[in-house]
C-alpha cells in the first residue's frame, strides 16, 4: 500500500473537499447509529405500553433519518466521485506530460501498449479506488468505532463474545491484502503486454495480410491473452478463498449473540429491545465487514496500478535543461562535433567513435554510407535527442548541454526517414511546428515542398483530414507534407534524413530544385542513399562502422576512390541495368504489337 501513499501530491489540492466528505461520512455514521436505539425504545417502551402515538412518532423520526441519510449519501457520493475524477485527470495529464519529456533512450525500450495501459487502465484502477473503495474503507472505520463503542456500552461481555470471530477475519484479510497487490501487479503487466500485442498487430496489419500470417498472429494474441486470463484467475482464486470464510465468521458471530444474548434475556439481564438493538448494531458492522475482501481487492489493484504509474513518473529524464541555460540571441547555424562517441543504452558496441567535424553556417553537409554506419545517429545528436557518451557537440560555439533543449529544437527543422502525420487536417499537420502560421505561409511551404498541387486536388483542400499516421496518403505525399512542415518553421539548421526516399524520380527532381533554393541561408544535414541527392553538397561525409572514413566534394571523392567510388559505381551499374531492362521491355512490346498487326493483316486477306 506504500505506493498509494505516493499519491498525496495529487490529493493535496482537494484537501477541503476531502475533509467535507469525511464530515458528511461522520454525519451519515452518526445517523445510522441512532436507528437501533430508536428500535430498542419502540420495542421496550412503545410496544409494551401499547403507545400507538409513540410508535407513529418513532416511525416519523426514522423516516426523517432515512431522508437525511439519503440526501447526505447523495452529496457524499457526488463529492467523492468529483474528487476521484479530478485525481484521475491530473494523473493522466501528469503522465502524458512526463512522457513528452522522457528521452529517446526511454522510448527506444518502452512498449507503446504498456504505456497506454499504464496511462489508462492503471489510472482507472486508482480513480475507482479513490471514488468508491477508499470511502467505504473510511466509512467502515467510522462505523466500526461507533458500533464497537455502542456494543460495549450495551453489554461489555456480550460485545467481546460477538467480536471474537472478527479477529481471525482481520488476520486473514491482512494476509490477503499483502498477496493481492503482487498478484494485481502481474495482472497489470499482462494487460500491458496484451495492449502492446494488439497495438503492434493493428499497426502492422498490412504486413500481416501481405504475408498471410493471420493464423500466426491469432495464435500469438491467444498466448498473450491466456497469460492475462491466468493471472486474473489467480486473483479470483485467492479472493474466492477469503469471501466464504468471511461470511461464515459473520454467521458465527450472529449465532453467538443470539445464543448468549437469548440466555441473558431469559435471565432478565437484558430486554428484548436491547438484544434486537445489539444484533442490529452487529449487523450494521457485518455488512461492511463482509465487503472488506472486496475493498482489499480494490486496494490491491489500485496499489499495483500506482506502482506501475510511478515507475513512469519517477523515471528521471537523462536529458534535462541546465539550471541556467545559455541564451542564443541569434542562431548562426555553426555546428561542431569534437571527438564525439556514442553508445546506445544496453549496447556494448559504440555506434559513433571519435567523430570530429566543424560545419560552417549556411553549408550543406551530406552523409552517405551503408545501413547502420551511424548517419542518423550523428544527426540525432544535433537536436540532442541523445547525449554523447564522450566528446562535445556545439552550436555556434556553445555546448548544446548548456542550451535549453526546447529552444534548441525550435531552431532545427527535421524531416525523418519515416514521416509521421497526425490524424488531423493537412493544414494542422503542416503548421504543427508553428501553430500560429497563416494560411498563406502554409500554402507557400506546401508549394516549396511540391505538395500544393495534390493538396488542392482534394475536395476539402488543406482542411482534408488524413487518417491515423497519414495512411490515407501515399508515401510520397506524406513525405512532402513532412518537408513542408519542417520548412514552415524557417529553421537555421535543417536535417533531412533520407527525406526523398519515398518519392519517385520525377518528384525527387522537383524536390531537389525546391530544396536547393530553401537550403540557402541554412546549415543543412542531408542523409541519403542516392548520390544524385548528395552530389551538390558543400561537404560529403562517407561513414562506415560509426566513423567518418572519407570527406570531401563529389569530384574529390570520386578521384580519391574508396567506399564512395564503390557506392557510385554500384549505383551507376544499377542505373544502367534499369535502362537496359526498360529498353528490353520496350523492344518486347514493339515486337508484340508488330505480331498482332501481322495477324490482323493475315485475317483480313483470308
């Protein structure tokens, strides 16, 4: 339960509402404790004297107490649900905000389904406990104190006899509470795995259908679903052992009261009304005690949820802004890497080793090399998506660790290798980095990215809503919108991570013209696999195994030979092969058409 105590910062803003709720609970408990006494007086006084008006007055008092209790219960329930809803809202908002600031190293290893489960299901368990179960526990405590006091005031010996069965019940419930939290933690993890499996399958549905792997995916989901089912069954099994035992102990307590209390009535040491009132008090305590197993069950689920929630909230971001960040009044765009090395989390081999590079403002640097050579890793250091293992990255001569990451990233426009669009209008997607941009500016950016024509072709134009992740658009269309989104920010530093890989040759040529014009006045890093994209760069870096193995211009690197020349010759040969294939296909089509014409002529002559 220690994890639930960590919720106090989220509870503190609603302290007055909680205190008012406790006051209402005290009133409800006090009114409930009056009822058995009234019943005792009705039986011992009203019935024995045959005083009908007294009985009527008592009935009216009971009616008033019932109406008052109903009104107070409504206020208490509304107030508790209100507080719980606000706590749930604050928790989800806090979690989402915290996730936005966790570094890429965290998201590289965290499962999306697990994060969704923690943000929704675990918070739901905490909110449900705060709304109902915790109130019932508090009410049970108030009722227990009040009832036990009234029982001992009625008859101390009979009170001890009646409460004896509650001792093993309390011990058993405490033991159950310790076990159920661990069990619910396993349940929540299994639910997170199930959410992750579902999210992964829905995201990759095209791959599943393309390879006809539906039966395999159904089997994998069934295995994960079964693990969740079995973890739930364990909780149900433990709870099923507690509930019947609790009911049996309550029955035993009632039997003891009737047996010993009946003897006392026969011996005239207690009136019938006092016995009925005593049993009524015991029943008042029995009902909530019977629910104790439910309450402990809910508390265990909430505690497990709180543990998983705080595992996220207590994760300290590796990349944090400095206490007194350096302010850059005007960013010129100079970028320097000084003996930089990078090793990703949970990896032994370095992804980058001893990188030293200085890029003058307004220069275009192209990076090329085999897959996994470290091109993307290098440019990811500029916006400080990752922190270097060794060395320093500087912008305008200032260590980026001394800059505010948010301010730094606002000066960097990025088009990732895989473009992600949000389920919103095209206009909102382009203006994502500059929400205050005018429609004219958005259109200008789209025109520069060669996206305006196809956007205008949609019935709703820039107000067209794209599907989730932009699936309603082609790959080339998504990429051009992503380029427009980066260009609208008018950044001093531009990062194009293979940004033309998803477009056809004709569109790429148009983009190259637009990008050449837009790169002017900016420091630009271009990652590409096609030499046609990088050949006009001011500096070309050839990377292999996390190191810069060659650097220079297109002409100098061709003359130098090495890996760049190998890539050039390979692409040139592939281009020649594609031309030969196209020519062969055209020749085959011409021969087929000629054959059809000859056959038609022969049929005409015959």
